[in-house]
C-alpha cells in the first residue's frame, strides 16, 4: 500500500507537523511510516491524551489524528483540550462509530472521522487537505491581523491629523483676524 500513494515534496522547513494519538502500537507505527513517507511529515506519536498534551506543549502540531478510545480520556475530551490551546484540524479515528460521536466530533471542529480499519491513501489525502486548508487559513488570518493593525494605525493617524488640522485652522482664523484688524487700522488712519 505504501507504493500506491503519491509522495508530496515540501521545501526545507515546510514539512507538516502531525501528532498521532493512538494507543494501538501497530496502527500508530503504520500511520507514522505511511504519513512520513507520503507527506514527508514531522510526526510525533502519543499513546495517551496526557502524553499528547505534553508533546503539543513542546511543539504544536498542524494536524492531530486522534483515536476515540484512549486509556486516560476519550478522543473528544482531548480534542476539546487541544482546541483550548489553539485551533487546528483534527481527525478522529474509531473502531466503534456512532452518530452521536460523529456529531460531537464535528461540533468540536474535527475535519473528518475515519472508521477502523481505514484506507491509508484516503487518510493521507484527508490529512494533506487539512494541512493545506490550515496553512491557507493561517495566511489569511495573518493578513487580516495585519490589515486590522493598519486600519487602527490609520484611525490613530487620522485623529492626530485632525488635531493638527484643527490647530492649523485656529491659527489661520487668528491670523485672519489679526490681518483684518491691521487692515482696518490702516484704513482708519487714512481717514
């Protein structure tokens, strides 16, 4: 199956960071080798929710693949805890799908849900799509943040400019009055 997936080349330093949270060593090893090969990803593997949170503290992942049944918490609790830190795509994996789990996972922002055993190629495409969407969203967010800063700066500059214009207008009015008084005095002297 490894030879069927296309590999995706990333530039240096652009490798996606993926966190796989799976307590079954066979599944985690399979995902690790397949995603590393297919996406040239920097993969970290955790066997529990607590370990996943610790790894995320050390280096946040761009995408998180979470098993629903973990030894110390369920995957939905982990997704909620990770979302409190920062939003990023999560994909939930389960051997026991229910409509309620699927709805709750989507409510928490899960990008997709895979039922075990799953197709590795489809998982790879989904992870790749989630990475690209996340990166696009991050660029968009940076642009919006930069635009907001520029608008705030323009508003602040406008207020400062308005004050300067008010002072200039007052100076012009005072200057006009003084000039008018001088002209009037000059005209009154001539009478």
